C-alpha cells in the first residue's frame, strides 16, 4: 500500500467511525468530535508508516504537530482503556479496508 493510500485509508475509516466528514478532518474546526477523529486519523496514518510531513499536508497540520499528536495519542491509549479499545477497533477496520494484509507492516501469519 502506498503512503498516499495508507493516509486515505486512515482518513476514510476514522471519518466513518466518528461520523465526521472527510473535509472536516483537514479543516481548522476544533470541536471535540472533529479533533478526536483527526488525532486518531493522524496516528493511524503514522502507524501505517506514512511520513509525518505528508500526513501533516493531508490533515492541514505541520509535521511537528503530527508528531506531537502521535505522542499524545500513544500516552492516552496507554492510560485509558476506552481509548485503547477504540484504537484497536480502528486498526482492525483499517486492516480490513486495506487490500493488503501488511497494512501495519506486520508479517502475515
């Protein structure tokens, strides 16, 4: 899966999961629902191996913000079981939506 496909896959899955428009994912809107969806989308794209600068471009953020968001999500998930559950569901959805079994560069079993 190309970097662009990985980012789009994350955007599509997170947009549907949180019921947020794709346009809002890259917008300046800061409502709680849009912000949460955007952060998870950025984190999933990063997990898929996409470059922080490209992720930032697609989400309307700079690469430093992308990296800060990834650190924040990683910390939240380690402390909050509900966040961890949501991330797990989203990872599974991204993997299912992807035609590649190696979406997260995991070896196939």
